[in-house]
């Protein structure tokens, strides 16, 4: 049983078109427990002095972890893209990050831990 479960692709997906990015199609995938843990550990609590910067970092990390190329099945972004992604339209990044959390079925407590609740 464990091998069968291990072999399943149990992530949820949603393919969206980002009009602001020249109608790019992006597949959003739900995050694994390990990905949520890594993002939470990378951002231990929000910086009270600069909560907007903390939200930017978390949103970008969610986008890097949850965005995939629907044509190739490869990750759309890597950690090397973090700096320029932070310079993109905040509405787009937040829309993607929010949808990734929704399809990951993150409960309110998990969203709070990621600074997005």
C-alpha cells in the first residue's frame, strides 16, 4: 500500500493565464508538506519593523515553489529568479501566491505562519 501511495501524484493543479505577463499560461501546483515547512522555516515570524518586506519574500517563495510550466512539466521559476520576481507586479505575485495556498488547502493557522492569513 505504501508503495502505491508513494507513486501517486497527489498534488492539486490549476492552470491559469496571467494577462499581465503576455498571457503566459502557468500551472499552479499544491505544495508538499516539506515545501510548506521550508518556506515557514525560511521566514520565522514576520518582521514587525517591515511586514511588507516579509510578505514579499514569502509570496515570492510560494510562487517559486508552486508555479510550473504546463508544457514541459518543469518548474517555472528557481530560487535564482527570486530577486527579479520581487520586482514584478505585486498584484500578480500575490494572486499566484494566494491561489497556491488555496489549492494547497492551507488552513488559517498555516496561512498565518506564512504571513498570508
